[in-house]
């Protein structure tokens, strides 16, 4: 669980439902029975199948890609605090994020176009949130994130929902 002292490792899911994958690792240092803290590192990458094409005619197997970086990967390094009070598990994390390769990418269909000079290859974000297990297969969660270097002038992101795993 997230409040156990010692190493914490999360590996990428091997499910075909999500083309993006990632893995993370960290170390939990206990501050009290309900609170742990420690460093975290993560790698998130696009695991799209090789038959995927984008609107620019690039494919993951094409030797002459117009944009070889359209499969993005991002590394993160940060510090996290986890706690548990009854069934509610509040947490907070600050992270420095770096996109691998050049910081030039192409927006896909439906998104506003952006010049290369307007794109950032690294950023810092601060997130606070909480989750609660509703039953062995379902949990509710809520989080608020603030990030610098936002390209759409929307520095805050709120998320809330219910997740299920079967």
C-alpha cells in the first residue's frame, strides 16, 4: 500500500486498453503511523502500436517519419507525502518533469496548433489529492494540480471521479 515504509515500485500495466504506460519507484520514510514521505521517480511513455498513424502521415515503423517524436515520453522526479486517516488517504506531491528529446511536438487533431518556440520541454507541478477505497474493486478520488509553464494559460487542473478495476 502507499503508506508502507520502504521501497515502492509500480510497473506498467500490460493491458491493451491504454496505449500510454509508465512505471514509478520511490522510497517511503515513516513520519508517524499515518504519514510517510519520500522521493519518487517516474517514466511515462507512449506505447502505441506500430500500426498507428498520425495526421502527418507518420507511423511508428516508418523510416522516414516527418516527426519522430510524436511518441512522447516524460520523466519525473519529485517528493511525495502520503497519509491515511480512517478510509481516506490524502497525499501531496511536487515534481519536476522533463520531456525526452526535443521539446518540439505536433498537436493532434482537435487541439490548437502551437509554435515550437511556445512549447516547454520541462515543468514543475504541485498536486494535492485524496482517495478512498469504496470496495475491493472501486475507489473514489479527487485532486488539484498546479503547474508552471502551462501552454494554454490554464495553470490549475481539478480531477474527481471513481475508478474501477475488474
